[in-house]
């Protein structure tokens, strides 16, 4: 039989079809590995794309969810499974009306089996929209736990701050807000003599009594131990706060019968008023705490209002602020570097720069003790610029196949000169732009999306690599990947810490790694502490690990020696 030779044009068409088919297969695989349900509708509200996660999420039949299915028919199928409790026609009409206005619809729905689903319907320029469905049930439960005291279920310090800031924003010029900070007198004696279980029962009783003293608009929180805060909103005069303090004390000193034990305690209370004593949540809580110490000094079992001369406790804070400014001038800051291991080659691929403060008398001060203060006093930008310049200079002496990773704070982005700072640091150090990696969190993107993306594009244009830190811990990770071409995704240590063969964390990490591969990105698993964790993230497709299993953060001199000895074939950069 005579063979028919294919023309070059036929060969090109065949190759193009093959590439399109492979791309479609990769896209389908990526969609089906996403932890979100993803759908796309055309301008007539008919289905174009639906991934498997959506079908599984609502117990639908894959045979019944096909391209061409109308939105209404799809929701009716969910109604038939018993997992949709609303009115189908109204639900569809609301979505279509929002899309018609060119607006993004975002809401949380509760299914009949108690799950919380975060749904986003986002219009697309060509008409129609993309819908994402994310099961946030565990996240909401986790958020509740993260913002509430586990013993009393009262708001904790973090939620108190949020609620107090909201109350301050809503207050009018003529309205006052009182913050009452209290702790329990003689609580330690109860805890020590009767046991922690009686102490816990006492704290629960106090929490209930505090709830009974306030209105629905007021706030009761537990900060930890025997410390509580009550926020009295919309007060008219200081005497209202004094009256509340008296009611609280009267409720607390009432005898408690706890597991057969007759317990009597008392309380001391500090009071501060907004706007007279301050208009910031942290400041008010701090002032109330100082007033509490004044009440204790007066003999306990009483209350005191905040007075300006109570700020002796702030002397230490002011000294820290002064020392921070002097530390930058005196060269007390230094950078330690934590190396990352490339899992394929088994060699160091990059190092993350981490700021340290070597205090002349206190020794090494951990970042958690000074970074927040540096932000509050406006020093973080200068510190950040120093870190970029110094780290680039030190990294320029490393082997030329080792990159430098630097974290950028939201404050640095607000200054609008980050690209210039980076350009100058690269030029002065001689470090190639491709060896610098900027790490940002979703918090940065959420603040000023368009302005931030413009800066990131500037950096990308220089050749600087950009990594998203803590991927998956926020609400909009996927949308940010669509908006900006990141070079790397860092999988948050919280996922690595909870890896096991039995939970869903492995599926999430696998999906993220697969997503990164589809987008031609690298993946770094943070907080790898054990060989078992390393083996799991490697099997799941991560390209790089960082954590104490391989190395803790080290001073610049130690890192230089480590890099020089890790691979004898390496040549140092000029």
C-alpha cells in the first residue's frame, strides 16, 4: 500500500490540535483538583463549565450536570437533593440581576445539612459569569474558636479589639463609650487551694454574671486568666459607667456554690472613657488596664477612672521606641537567613531574610517584641529598606544559583516607592534581579489591590520574582492568582503542621501544588519539621521545603559557610 505523505500544513494542524487537547486536559485536571466548586455560565445563564468539586459538594449526578444546563434547572437539582432550602426562582433572579448590573455577588449560604458555603458570582467581560463555591464550615468554626475564649465562649482579645473599633466608628460626637477592665481579687487562692476545675467553673460563673449585667449592645470579653473587659456603648455621662461598675461588683461578690464549695470573691475595675481618654481601641484598653492598677493600689474591691498621670506604665514603651531608633543608627540590627531545600536536586535553592535585633544589654530581642512597635512609630519603612539593601549586598556573595527571599510589609507598599528602593538595592549590590524574590501576603493585596498590583508589575518588569506567602489562609487566593502572575506559592505552615494520611489537608496541598504546576509556579512548604512531613509534601508535588528539619535561620556568616560547603561544584558570584 502506498503511504500518503502528510503536508506540512496538515502536520501543523495536527500538532496544534494535540497541544489544545493537552491544554484542555490540564485545565480540566486543575479544575477538578481545586478545593472550590467552580462553574462558568454564558450570557444566557446556561452552564459552560462545572468541576467535580461542585457536583460532590451538593450531591448531584454528573450525568445531570452538563454544558447547556440552565441556572434554574441546576438549582432545581440542588433543591431535589434536599441541600437547597431557599426559593429557586428568587435565588436565580437575584443572581441574574446582580450580574446584569456588572456587579460581583458574594454571599454565604447555609445548606440544610448545616454547612456554610461561600458563593461568589463574578461577571466576565465576554458575558456570563464565573461562580465559585467554597465550603467554609470548618473555617467559620475555626474563626469562632480563634476569636472566642474556649472556656467561657466570650470574645477574646482579638475580637474585642474588632468590636471596640466598630463601636468607636459608629459612635456619634455626643456619645461616650466606656471600657471597663476588671480582674478577680483572690482568684489565685481559689485556683491554688480548690483546684483548676473549680477555678474554671468560677470563671464560667463570672462570665454568665457579666452577661447579665449588660445590654445587648454592650460587649463582654475575656482576655485570659481572670481578666475581663466590658465595653459599655452609647453612654451619656461618666456616672453611667460608674453605675455599671457597681452592678458588676455586686453580681460578682455574690456567693458561688461550685461542686460543693462555697466561694466568695471580689473584683477591682478600671474605667476609661472615649473620646476623652482616647479614640483608638488599643489605647482605651491600655488606659483601662492602668486604671485597674490604680484601683488595686487603692485597696482592691473598688473601681477607678483613668487619669492622665497613670501613664507611668508607658515609660517602658517610650524607652523601647527610643531604643529602636538608636538601634538602627548604631547598627544593632542584623539579618539571619533560613535556607530552603530544593526537593528535586537536594541543594539549597534560596534563603529567606529574617530581621533580628541584638540589643546591647538585653541580648537578642525576638521580632514579636519590636516589629509591631516599629510599625506604630513609623520606623518599619526605614527598617524594611535597610533589610532589602543589606540582604541584597550579602546575597550577592552567595553562589549564583541561590536566591534571596525578602518579606515586604503592607506599610512598605503604602509608601509607593518600593520599586525604586528595590532597583537601587540591586544596582548597588550587583545582585541580579532574577535572584531576588519578594514575598507578600494576601493582606497586602486586600488593602489596595490595583495600586499594589501596579507595584508588583513594576517589580516583575525588573525581573524580580514574586511569591504569595500563606496561600490558602485567606479568602481570595484563587482570584489573586488570576490577577497577577506569581512565580511561587508558599504553602502555609498551618497546612504542613496538620498533614496526616487521614485528613483533607493532604488533598488541599496536592491541589495547591497541582495548581502551581498548571500556572508554571514553584511551591514552598513552610514549617517542615520532620522527615515524615518532608516525604509527604514531596510526594504531593511541592518543589521546595523550609523549616527546622533542614536548618533554622542562621547569621550571614554561617549561611555563607553552609552554602560554600553544600555543593563543591558551585561557583560564587562575582
